[in-house]
């Protein structure tokens, strides 16, 4: 882990397209600004963990939602005709 000290207005660049800037410090909290391309997903740690859990849960289920199953049936009929 890289540990850096930054002041308000100073930043860190990650790769060629991501920049993290310290916007402010208030009590025990730091406000960060993150500049990244729209294709880069940015989540808080707790949100990222929840997304991973939901993805694992969805991958383990063998249940297909009824609406998705009906769409598959309709497209299947059209392609065989």
C-alpha cells in the first residue's frame, strides 16, 4: 500500500486517466474528488462489497425471472418461423 500525505487542493494521479484530489478536511473526515472516464466505475468500499455479494448470489441461482423467460420464448418463436 502506498501512503501519501496531501493537503487541500493537492491530488494523486492513478494511471493516465484517473485523478484523486483532496477537496477538504473537516474533523475526522476528508472530502475527495475523483476525476475518471465515465467507463470507470467508482464505488465506496461498502457498496462494492454489496455489488460483489449480489453478483455472486445471482450467479448461483438457477432461477430465470419469468419476464425474461417469456421474452426468450417470443424471440425463439420468431426465429424458427
